[in-house]
């Protein structure tokens, strides 16, 4: 009790001191998924952070689908966790259904996904934020930044008050001049119908030299789950053995309570009804100017583009244990409300569905991400960082990844330490940020496994082995997690050595040759070689050799360790090839380009290449080589000019 009282007294004194001096280390504008991860990372690195949000009850709100993970997004979530972020722990604590996607494919494609209890997730994140002693909350809106000599020195909030800080991170999501569309009805909105947008910030930033664009995203209607005819829809239960997202979360028991999702589909009648509203669609009448996401289109866009399709999948996903609200995934739309109601009634199982709130589209401002460094710091104004949808991305996971990187690098800059970045062969986070700063982002960016050329080594199962060491070195990960990783690595190494030195006799291996792809097994073989064969698992080898099983179990009985051993052995050749290729490509990352490099003085560059290089201002030859429009010939000229 005495310790708690002392802690409260110390915090109270510090809050009064901060209010008096009006100075923080870092100010984070926006408390969505990017803002929360940014503030938590910086605070855990010892920085005093002010987290500003327009609504304290909406911290880390899931404004669209209440789910975390999915293809590539699950990998990102586990990477955030390995670095020391909170998203993985939050979904583990508040998930209502867990599934591992793409189990029928190789391990590089396995992606965890979970439905969340929307309200519980927000409450969990608020609890974590408020318990962090280095984070202070303020309910207000940032409308401008304070600058001096091209450096950011703080923010201006809606009351006109100026708050100073060493660094500022803007993570304002879809709030910048947000405009919501439902049919021909349009009104201001920041993230949901009930939230106001942020005005003036875009205009004030563009006055300082930033270039902004306009994007669009949307969300489907929500319905009352009690009005669904469950006899006409297909049930989709969660996995019997839920896979955790956080490496520090204890393994979930098989009896963990989960809610099922359900599958239905649109019909030809549904499409005819929706088409009746096209003349009142903000998408087709030109009311929406922003570009929407290519890989998550609205239902009217899907019908217009794929006229040969007579049906589209609709996933009914619960929003929590204690709510009747159901998310109608696959039916994102901005069509008029009356059309939405009629369309729902034409879908099998939803004939009598009651709509709780209609779907809508939202337009918002973003800033072209070629204006940021790999550290998330902007090139136009020093000490100013952008994270999340302000950079043109979509998705909670992509936003959170940018947030934790911005928080880390802002803290490192204040501490006068070297910046922290991740390469494309180190993490999906590295791929995400590199794509943003080198490619033309004219539509909401979404991460896919196909975007990662080294995905065989960037798996969801080994994120801790790739990144936890960085989180520990930065001071975000705790010593317990680091020690657990060291023990895991030691066990993996010892078991692999055991498999290399242990031979399986013919009478033992004969029982393994029962799979269609396992092949004929003749004579004794090293267990490691046997494991490389298709259709043969480490578990099956241990079952046929009592001596080997005893040796392995004396090292570890952890199934996660066994999984890593099996993947390492089976894909050893592929991973070696990937690593060699990554090493070859990474050599270009060591050829640095000065910040003030004048491309106009170089003869031999193509006109488009010169224009793109001037705009993007790449930091290395490697970055320059990935910019759309910069040719291999341009790179050769650059390397000659800079000097190999």
C-alpha cells in the first residue's frame, strides 16, 4: 500500500510539473491502433508521452471489422508482439473466435486471425495505456503543429493552447476532413457516424510543404443476430486448439469459450436490388472523390466490376459476447439506407434481419508516404512523425506496425541514439514501410504475403526468433521474455543436433512409409534426413523410436519448439537460398545517398527516374532501385556517380 501511495504522489508531482512547464518528450495525436502502440513503445523506453484523443472512451476503437490478423496481417501482429507491442496480448485477452488460415498450405502462408469482443478490446487497451506511468491523456483535438527552423516543437489543440514537446507523432486515422456518405446523404464524420472529423490540420500541414491526397474506405451494415435464420446459413466455428498471438500469452485451453461465425451469400435478386440504387450511389454519381481499397471493394463496386458473378460470399461475424450486433462482412456499401434494407432481406438467412446501423463510406485526407523516412519521421519537418492511415494504409495491423516504429524512433532520436529500421528480409513491417516510401500509394495500402519476396523466412511462427532481440535491446521487451527465447533457441539447437546424430533403423522407419509422398525407406537413416521427406513429421518419427523420443523430451516438451525444429529441417534448403538472395540484395542498402544529393547534376538519368528520385529522396541505392519508374540503367548511373 505504501508503495502505491508513493507512486501516486510521484505521478501527481510529475503531472503538475508537466502542466507548469507545458513540456513533454513526445506528443501523440490520435489514440487509435497506431497512436496506442506509438505511445506505449516510447513510454516503455522512458519517454514522457502525452496521448491526445477526441474521445477517451474510443481508445483503440475497432471502427470497422472487430478482428485482428488474417493473411499477412497475422504475421504483422506477431511481429509487433515480438518487438514489445500490445496488439497481440490485447486480442488474446479479448478474442471470441480464433482460426489459423491457410493450414492446407505451407508454413509461410499460415496466418492467425481472431474475432474480437469490440468493447472489451477497447477497454483492455485503455487499461494498459492508463496503467503506463509515462503516458498522460488529454481529450482534445490537434489542429496544428509548432515549428521552428523546419523542426517540430509541439502542437496546437482546438482551444488554441500550445503544448511543447521534443517530438510529435500524428496518428489521426481517417479523421482528417472526414466525410461520411450514405446514399445521397453526406455529413462530416471522423471514424464512425457519431465522431466529428478533424479540421485545419491538413491545411496547416500543406502550408508547410506537405502534399496531401484523398482516399475512401467503407464499412457494412450491422444487424441484430437474433433476427438471423441460422437454418439457412453455414456455421464456421473457431479452431478447437486456439493459436495465441502473443508469445508471452499462456497457451489457450481447448475448452476456451468461442463464438461461431456464419457464411451465406448474395443472390441474383440481391444484385438487382443493389443496382436499383446505383443512381443514388455516391461512388457512381461522383460525390466520392477519394480512391477506395482495391482488395476490399464495396458490394456495389464488386457487382459493377464482376457482372458475370451471380453470388458473393457474406460472412456474419459477432461483435462480442454481450452484444447482439453482428458484422456483415462482404457487404460494405454506401448505397441508400432503403436499398441496404431491401438487399439484406434478399440474402438467405437474413430475410427478417433487423439492421442496427447502415453501412457507409468515409472519405478522408492522407499524406503521400514518400514524404517520410524509413523511421516514420517526415522529410519536410524534422521531429515530426506520421503513423497509420495518414500514410495511406488500411487495417489496424498496418497502423499499429507504423505506430510502434514511430514511437521507437522518436524515443531514440530524443536519446541521441541511432535510428531503428527493419529490412525487407527481416520483417513484414520492413516490407510495409519500404513499400510505402518507394512505391506510388494512390489507393489504401493493404499488406499481403505476396508483397514479401522473402516470406519463407518471414513466417508468423518465428517472429519472436527474428525480432524479440530487438525489442529487448530497445528496452520494450522484458527480461523474462528474452530469457524464454534464449531457452527456446537452445532447445531447438540441441534437438536438431540430436536428430543429426541419431539414426532410425529399418524396423523402426518401416512404419513411417505409409504416406502417399513419403517414398520408400531402405536401410537406416539419420532422423534429420528422414524428417525432410514429405508426409513425415517429427511427431511420427518420435512415435516410432522410443530412444529418440526420450532424448528429445529430455531437452524440451514444448510443441512450439518441435514446430520450429520441423520447419527448420524440412525447409533448410529453401531458407538458405532465401538468405543468400537477401544478403545479395541487402548490399545495395549499404550504398547511402546523401540527403542533399542533387539529381539534376547527373547526366544519363531518365526523365521519369530523375523526377521520382527528386520526389522520393531515397536514402540508399536499394531504396532507389525499388521506386516505380527508376530503371536499372538509372541505378547504374547512380552507382557510378556515388562511387561503388
